[in-house]
C-alpha cells in the first residue's frame, strides 16, 4: 500500500515509529506536512498538491494533526477522504475529539460516566455555575488544551472564580470539573486501535503536581485494565468515530471516569512503558480498513465521504 502520514515534523518519535512499522510491512510511506498541501475543489473534482507537485495516489492517510493546525490539517484530511483515501481517524472524528466540550456531551449521551462538568459563558452566571458543580477543589481546563496545558486546580471557591475570570479575560473557552481526589494524581491511558485496547499504562503525577501527563514530569508503567475500563475506552473511541485513540480514564470510587479522548496519541510513552509495538498495530489496522474500503461499492464510498 501507499501510506501518507500527516505530520508537521518527520523527526517526532511517533511519526518515525509509524514510518518504520509501515516499511517493515513492505508498504511505501511518506511523511507529508499538511500545511504544505494545497487543494483545488470543484463539483465531483478534488485535487491535492504538495510542494509544487500532484500528491499522487494514496491508499491510506494516518493523521498526526496538532492543535495549532487543527483547522487546516483537518481540511487537508477531509480532501483526501473525498479523493477516496482511507483513514483510521476521519476529519470529523478528529474535530469531535479536539473539542472537549462536544466530546463530553456526546459521551454523556451514550451513558459514559465522567467527572461532573459545568460550562458557562456569562460572568454573571459564575456563582450559580459553581453551585451546580459543588464544593471545591475544582479543575478548570481550556476546551482545546493538550498535554496538561491550560489545566488549573483551584483549591477554594474564590480561586475558582479568579481563574474563571482570567480565562474569560483571554476570551478562552473552558470547562470546570470536580476534582476526583481518590485518583491520587494518577490516570490511565488506554490505547485503542480498532476494536481492541492494544496497550494501557498508568500515569502518576510528579511530586507537587496533580496532572499525570508525561510532559508534566509524570511517570508511567504498564497496567492491567478491568473489563469495565476496557468497555469504557472502546465505547469512547467508537462514539467519536476514531479507529486510533488515546482514551484517558480516572479510577474513582464510582468506577472508571472518562477524562478525554486524544485523536493523535503519542507512541513513545505507551511503547516504552508496556513494550507493545503500538505502531505495528496501527499499520495492521490500516491494512484491514483500506482493504474493506476497496471492497465497498463506489457509490456507497462517495456517499460516506460526503
């Protein structure tokens, strides 16, 4: 197969691992910066150029789209979908995952449990918003933050109000959530590929830090998930339409709670802590998905892409 990886940096660990895994399975693979792609769009006519030349035929595109390039990156991905290229993570699914509020609303509709969450826009409603949420501590997070950025723990109600006022002053969209104390600064990263959780790790926060992200100095180790945790992870990925996803959960007194779903989960931490060849699992999943796509009648494929 001919595989493209949409990534702004070919030297990133995750990108390199996907290239290695694809070549190991005898596929042709290239890394494409989506910001260097440009498109022509017309009735039933879609074309893509990259660095001055037509992109050429592709069977699979694997998106590794960062938050800074969400809008244009997903537009490039959508164009490739319309050109008949298979992707494990469609553009609409990436957009659903990138919007924390939207994804939580979709999860709640499917009965997935999560930390109690509140959201509002008008400063006059802040007091009642916090009443809806309950007593502090509160976790206040930007709607489109990643790697623990834009996440603040407010120990007191006055601190919650101050942080909310600061975020509003920046015209930022944010969520306010309950703080799950019994999680003890730990969370679970469940790596979903297709209909399987192929690897899972427990991340623990650094001393004095409540965020367990590895980019925040946290540590990770392989963990055995319960059947319920696996079910929640798979349901979360399926609800958003993602074939490859990093699903973050908390262990709480009332069972697993969904934190968020990442459409471009990093491979370095999960592979190092578990020893699982996650990149190989992704490529194998793409082989299956692209094969099924080729067997789908053309009229049905176009309807799905639109």
